[in-house]
C-alpha cells in the first residue's frame, strides 16, 4: 500500500507498473464494467487520460480501508491551488505482493468516508 502511494507521489511509473499484476482487473466507478489488462496497458491508459501529466502530477496519499480492503486515498494539487484536494480512492486486492484488482472511485468534490477534503 505504502509503495503504491509513494509511486504516485514520485510520479514513478516504472515502480507503479511493477506493483501491478499483468492480469490486473481494473474498474473505475461509476463507469460500468471491469477490464482485465496488463500493467503497462493500465499505466498507458492512465497517461492517455492525463494522469501524471503536467497539472495532474503533484500527488499526496493516505491509507484507509474500504469494506475491510486496503485502499489508497489520493489527493492532487493543481498548479493554481495551494492545497491537495481529494481526487480518487483506489481499493486494492493484493495477491502475492502485487495488485491483482484495483477498483477506483472518483472522489473529487465528494464527501467520502469522513476523509479530509484537503491535505
């Protein structure tokens, strides 16, 4: 869990890729459906969506649990904002030390789990 957050905070895409299984099951709610993808394709999809690009590359994170599953709470600071704002929650199912399933929730501008809206 800590490695996942640190990879985001450092924009270390190689490390993030190494944490994901090559048969990763991924869902980003509220979008319907779950896809099975390789780690590299997952990262490339996030990059093509703008993550880890300028303006979406200054991360902080904290850990929590959701339904007794480990979860990373990700906060993003944009260039024009002095604060890190709640962005997404990633619920992780870890198998043999790698992330086998990642269910993401868009948390921007939403009250979630009594989490602080800013860091």
